[in-house]
């Protein structure tokens, strides 16, 4: 494990609330500035796929649903 990965893991274990906020901010910036999409409608559109992904442990069950959300939204 690299030193950067080790320090990132230690930060995540010590401050999970800060890491969650940082992940949300980074993803919002990537959606807005990387893809040029509006942030709030994007997150509203992927909410269903995220809920299915976190409620199941099977990626094969999640993938078809995520693809349908991507096509329809």
C-alpha cells in the first residue's frame, strides 16, 4: 500500500463525516465542470440507481437497473 493510500485510509477512518462531504463535493464538481451537467438534476436522476446499488450486494443485479436509469434519465 502506498503512503498516500495509507494516509487517505487513516483520514477516512478518523473523520468519516468529512470524507463523505468531500466525496460529494468532488463528484459535484466533476459533474458540473467535467461533464457540464447541472448538479441537482443529475443527482436526482441517479438516486434510484444509487439506492439499488447500496441495498443489494450483487453488481449483476444493479447493472441492468443502472443502465435503464442512465438511458431514461
